C-alpha cells in the first residue's frame, strides 16, 4: 500500500462527504481529490518529475490539502518548512534536500525573499496569492499515470534543530503508513464524519493525522494557528472528535474552557499531545474539563511513535513501584526498547538512554546515506533521550542526553525538576539548566515563568524541590519571570539561550 492509493480509495468511497473545512470554505472528498489532481498536473507541466523534492511553506488551510494530495499523486517528495524560521534555516532545508520547487503562502513569502539567488537548483516558486485559484483550475483534471513504489520517498521531515541546523529524515510511503497505524493504534476508531481539528502546524505532528482521518472518511478541519477561544468555538460547532494540542498549549486551553464540563464535549474521543511531559495539574484540568480523553505520545521523527499514554493511566494511584501519571505510557506492541548506560542495558527503573527499534525508523539522515548516524549494531537507534522503564512497562522521559546536568559527579535530570516546579498553580512553565560552577562543575538554575501579579518567591520554589528530590538536586539559583521562555520554531525551549542569560 502507498499514500496515493489510500488517498484515491478515500476519494472513491466518500466522494460526496465533507473532507476539508477551512472557516466558511467546505469541500467534499471529490472536490479535494480534483484539486490535488490539478495541483499535480500543474507541477508536472513545469517539468518536475516523480521523486523531485518540493518545499512547502504554509499555515494550515484548505490549500494545504492541495499540496499534500497533489504531491502524492505526482509521486513527488514533500519537504515541509517551518513557518517563522529564519532565512538561513529555510535555505538550509531547501538546499540540503535539493528542492527544485517551493510552494509558499503569500503571508510567508517574505521569509524566503531572494532565496532563488542563493539556491540555483530552486527553479520554481508558486505563491498562493490572489492568482492561485485561477492557476490551479487552469490545470488538467485527468489523473496522471504515475507509478508509486512503497519504498519511494513520500516526505522529508526535519529534526527540531535544537543542537544545530535541522537534519532531514526521509520517510517512505510504507513508513508513513506505519506511522499512521502507530499514531492511532491505541485511540478510539475513526468513523466516517468524525472531525479532526488541526491547530498544530501540518508541518509538525498534526501532519501525521491527515491521512488516517481521510482514509476513514473523516473531516480534516484547518485552523492557521492555535488560539484558545477560536479552537474551543470550532470544537463545539463542528463536534470535533480528535485534536492534537502541544503540551505548552494545553494549560491555556484549559484556562479558557474552565466554565465547561465533560458533558459539553459528547463527541470528543481523543485529545492528543506529545513532545514533553504534562504536569499533574494539567492532567487533572483536562479530566475536569474534557473528560478522560487525553492520549500522550512519545516518539521522534527518526523512529516514529514509541509509546502512548492512555486515559486509564491518569487516574491510577501509584502502585507496585509505578507512577502512571508521571509516565508517557507504555511502549507500543511494535516497538523493541531498552535503556542503556554507556555500555550495558540498565535494570528496570534505572536511568539511561532510550534505545529503540521500530518498523518505521529511518535508515540514515538525508545526505548521510553512507553513515550510520544514530544507528548501531543490529539497527538500534540511540534516541538521545534519557529515560527509565519500570518493571511494569511504564516509560518515563527524563530529558535530552545533552541537557543532563552533572554537579559534583551527581547526574540531575531537568525534566524531573521542571515537572515538580510546574505542579504549582502560579507557574505557567519552567526550564532547568546547568550553569558553570568553579568547584562542582555545574549547578542547577531554574527559570520559572509565573502568572502576572504572582507573589511566588525563589525560596518557595527551592522548598518545593527539597520535598521531592535529594538535596544535591535542588536548584542553587531560581529566576522568576513573567516573560515566556525562548523557543524555536516548533515550540521547544532553547536551553542554550537560558544558559547565557544573567542569573545572579
């Protein structure tokens, strides 16, 4: 099976049903498929060929489906750029993957102004401006006869770039469909007419959801960005069944929905999140407002989904050495996993690097075909994430390997402290980093973003930490602020920026 076949089958089975909703614009599966065919033929008429790479720079919108469907029809490789990134990052992502065309929304075209002067191989830029619809409907509406192999590339996604420029990860049609299976393996089944609300960018995790919703006859609803009141309005009006919300946005969503109860969301089956642990106060807030609908995932673009936490675990009391509410679920049935120190497998409950093998993992980074990258013997991938796997199979994420703080020989895991700090009502977000110390090498600095007019003091934060962790792990410095933490284009905290700020 390949993505083009799945898209074609959905268009055939559900032709008259609504497929894409973007504000007042609503189109059927037949109309969306027709637009995709025309988009594919438009690119083919420019001289592009199957497996050529095409960059896409956009917010979520109806036209997003044109590129998604059209590139699959033409068997071209979609390279999603990250809106809001620097010219340097856009140039790197397009140049590294040898894109010969770029499709850009008009509101983002300034981000790539003059980029053809830098990238000689970028021959075409298609701007979605006031002339886009006329261009699209001037193209042929006959399905082009193009074959697709399961090992052909479907997409090149890029890593977050927290430790340098983003790395390209090629994903084949087969592996993309495996990811579709894994994302929804533990979720309630999609039935025709179910709505998925895209508030996270399609260039990120939300992009994995388009195909499974389409293939099951569901509706893909596009919002250009996350805005809590608009999100809640659409959820209620469209009887949304599925939504993916970044961990950093869950708290804001709960705040604006505080007057609601689970009875107000009878159609909501799953609220999905991933990328960072979720504080206990946020977990409880979700249950109070939306009910038992939260599914928290852990994975990487390099390996796919590794584990999923389901609603049943958030209400569980600690038992027999496990703390389900602090875990990111248990590994999927298709995942082989172990926790490693430098040379050996760690015993249950011991910390180490998360090492996995999955059906959908990468072979190598784009452009490094002759290098093993993170691949080791027997095709294990060392994720760079630290964690623990307890005797009952619960997986706990401790943070990135490079973020571990070594203070006087003691290893300190930032995420543990951040979760403790974020459990406080007045704290909106927190980040823990190591800063230089003459005697200990590093000591702990905690940044705490609090609500306006908060009275929380530094000593209170230290006292909270002393109750939960060893004395050596308590932050030596605490900086309280109302300013948001510095983040990259996909919402991850840039810890190196915090390490360079004044903290005394």
